[in-house]
C-alpha cells in the first residue's frame, strides 16, 4: 500500500488489467465502507469453502460474481460483452484484505 491516494497490495502490478480492475472495483463499488468490505470477505470465505456455490453483487459500476476458484468482475457500463475478467479467488481475497487495511487507516 502507498499513500492515501493510491491503493495497491503485495505483488500488485499496475500494468495488469485484472489488477487495475480489482482496484477500480473496490474504490468505486465498495468505497471506504468497512461493513461492505467485511461482508465481501465473508462471502469470499463462504464461496471458497463451498458453503455456498457462488455469490454475486451488482454495484454502481461493476457486476461481481464469486465462484470457488475465481471471481468475475464485469463493467456494468460497458457495451462490450467481452469485458468480463476472471481473477483467481485467492488474488481477489488478498486485494480485498489489503483494501480492508487501507480503509481502516
């Protein structure tokens, strides 16, 4: 993590489309809402442990779908159907945990 205006996590690579998409999703749809962040982490754990088969959240700018192996983030405002990103669930969880720390400062 960097200063208050920049969010990242360990192994964050700004040239990676999926990394930028995760950061944008968290900043735009989850925002600095610790309750939403905690809820998202609970759902990630439930899906990864297969307590629930999947989970989805429709936000202001993105659709999020969680599956046991990956998360899908899709821009809600995009006209192109191929803008869907599949991200390993473990990577997504690390980013959300870092977001939790970032907004708690």
